[in-house]
């Protein structure tokens, strides 16, 4: 059976599927716990989540630090390989 791949706008609810799959060697706690950064990632038109059969496996994008300055971010679960 073929896998279904889909890309959707990032939502913070996707992070536990990616971060808590037991494969992260270094946990990006500062991103996961930073309310302002998560809110900015959700508002960004450049933040996306990759789903495989409806399960988030990777997320990434950019967040604005100040006008004219963005930072890129990406997180991948073992299932994204």
C-alpha cells in the first residue's frame, strides 16, 4: 500500500510527534518551550509540517526575529529518513 505524503501549515501540536519519537539526540527545548517563538512559527507563511499517513514527521520554516531578519529552523523525526 502506498504511503500518503502531505505538507501543511505548521502547528505547535505537530511537535510532540516529531520530538518525542525517542530519536532526538539533542532536544531543542528552547524552541519547544518558547511561547513567543512557537506563536511566530505558527503565524509565519514560511513554516510547514510534512505528514506521512497523517502523522507529522518533519517541520521547518523561518521565523522573523525583527524586520528584515529571519532565522531558519527544521526538526526531523526518525520516520522522516
